[in-house]
C-alpha cells in the first residue's frame, strides 16, 4: 500500500486538519468530525445535514456551503458516522426551522441516522425529517435485499434540495422535493480496479488486468457481474442501458453526471462522457445540464458511474441557483 | 446435575466483555478479511476500536443495567457502520432487561440475551437465514435455553451456546445475503462466511469462558 498518509488509523483526523487549513470559510469540529458552514444557519432556513463514511470526497464535506449542505458528518473510511456525531450536527445546525437528514441507503447509515433522529427529537425537540437515497440500478430492489444503494444521485439531490432550502421553503416542502428527486434519478457504476482501504492495507478485491466489475457501489464492494474489459463505447453501453431500462428519461430534460471513482484521470472521464452523450442522444434523451468529474468517489478505485435525473423547469432553476462550496461552485 | 441458585456476578460480566475484546482484537484481521469478501473490509477494525473504547470504561460498575448502558452507548458512539447500532442495541437491551441488580441468575441472563437479540432483530430487520449475526445468535440462545431447561449449569449451557453459534456461523457460508452490504452481491455472497456471525461467535466464546466453560 502506497498512500499519502501518516498512519492508517489517523487518516480521517489528519484529513480534517487539512480541510480546516484549506477552507477557513468552513468551521471544522475536529472532536465530533463535523464540517459546518462558517456562519450559523440563517433563522427560518431548514438545515440540510448529510454524512456517511469517508473516502468519497468531495462528498459530503466538499458540499457544505451556500446553496448546499449546512453540515456534514464524517465517519471513518467507508463507515457510517455515529448517532452522537449526527445528533450534535443536528442540534448545532438547527435554526428552529427543522433539519433534513440526507442519508444514502446503506444498512449502517440508515441505522445511525435513525438513532440520531430519535435521540435528537427526544432530547432537544428539534424537528427532523429524512430522505434515504436509493438510486443504484445495479441492485435489485426487493424485500429480500437491503434495497438499492445511494450513490451518484446524492450529489444532484444535495445541490437541488440545498437551493430550495436556501429559498426559504419549509421542512415539509424541502422533504417532499428531496423525495421527488430521489424517485426521479438512477445511477450505475463500474470499476477497473479495486480500492485500498488504509486500515486493510491491501485491495478490497482482486480484479485481473483483463477484467472489470459492472455494478459496483462506492465502497469497493464487488459488483454484480465480472466481465472482460471492453472499449469505452461498450462500457458506456453497459452503464446506460440498465438505467434507461429502469426509468423513462425521454419525456423531458435530464441532468446527467459522469462521475469518476477517484482513480481515473479526467481525460478518461471526458472520453466516457462523450460515449454516454452519444448513446443518450440516440435513445432520445435530452441532456439539459451535465457534470463531469470526481464528485462521489471510492478512494483510489479506477472507474466511473453514470447518473441521470429527470428534470423540469423547477429542478433546472434550482440546479442553476448559486452554489458556493469547495466541491461545486457557480453563480457566485 | 442441577444448580438452580447459580448466579452471574458483575465481575463475571466484566470478564465476559474483556474476553470478547481480546477475541475481537486477536481476530481483527480475520474479521476484516471475511468482510473484504462480501462487505467493505472494516468489520475487524470497527469492532476492535469499539471494544477498546469499552475496555477504558469498565472500571467498577455498580449495577448490571448501568454496566450495559455504558457498553452499549460506547459501542454506538465509537463503532459506526451497522455493527455499532446492532451490538450497541444488543447490550443496551440486556441492561434494560436486567435492571439495577448486581447479579443475574440463569433465567435473568437468558432473558437479557433474548431481549438483546430482539433488539438486534428490530434494529436490523433481519430474520434467521438472512446471512447476518442473527444466524449465530439465535441458535446460540436456543442452545443456552435448552441446556438450562435440561438442568445443565451455566458453564455447560454457555458452552453449548458457543458450539451452536459456531454451527450457525458455518451455515452462513451457503446462504445468500438478504440484509446488509453483502446483500448487494446477490448470489455472489454465497460461499463466504458472514463476518457479523463470526464476531457473534466470539461473543459466546467469551461468555462461556467467563462463566467457567471451555476448561481443558
């Protein structure tokens, strides 16, 4: 394992020191591992809190700021944050208008956010609502699994719902919008290599040079199918087809994201986006906005994911609204 | 052989937790290896971190409920992932079930463990056969109760629980995961032992050891 670290067990704490040094506009609680905006939540504004295991940067800390999150709770690498962390963020970020927990659908994340919401409501009376994101079409959604994973759509949801909260919409309206976005988006990911969790010290799974994993999540968990490595055009097809088969994206404008898993260079991500855009055009999908880059990563995994979101005028207006975070910035 | 008045002391409960910590830390890499196959390679590190945090708080408990409340909350706040809420809820429920007492008789121990299992099932929404820690814990408690009903002492009954937990863990190898991160693998999760069921075996190995079982 070759990594830019001091010690495997100190990666998160050391990284938060770097975040604080790089972003004086943010406020970092090192003890509770929470990244806040530099100024308290405006009175009357619903606070948006997300969090999850670390290793997906810029998600979530990179999306704290005007137009997106109010706080992000950082768990250990690939491990959910704990209820006391989330409870603290909930208490501090609440302006009295209530708090929306943005949770990716993983067993641990859901349980820890649930416990935190129970504790916070019981102890301080803060109103907490939550949205559980489950956009990964690689996972069969049935009562026999933990359900679809929350992946790329999380980035688009935090942007759009963040803009709505900034407008001053109340908790019920913000929550309803979050659920609408979740129902309107789908993602599919693939990996060329495994990632290496610092505490494990070696790749999470073995992937021969001539093979790739289709349907991976963002934690180095192996995917649904291992298939021979193929040209980018074919990989794009293997990502786009299951998404289009799952939901009709031809009835209106679409926001598309080509996301890097952390270990693939931008030139390959643009190359992949070109292939994806061609396929979408052929399928009658109109991409109104797009995002290409590393937004929700899996440490050093090479690979990418595609996310599509059905939009309308309201969602596009919220998408275009000003955002000022270290990970996304426009209109400011 | 009947020992109806046999009780478990606070010292023995603390010893249970200390032994659990020793087993978890000694097998940390093995747990992580199992988790790498079907999960996200963090179960060993997370459980070791949690039980090390628990060990710092075990000094001198004054009652069974406060002991397990401390253990449960410490795990909830230091482990993260799914294991934190699940093991945390397990110990919190034992404490609530036992109440402010300083000893547990066999019936109270069994009732506490049953309450813990019920908490794990409620929190994780897992049923037997889903390839989770429940697949080791449920048969272990059945064996414990069967042993106690047959008049065995706690050492023998908890040994039987440990043996049943091992068998339950081994049976997870052929199961397809239906809960937790391994469920994303579908059929590909078969052929691997479940890491959560494996750490649960250590829980019962530690219990049997603390209550006088497993002597050579």
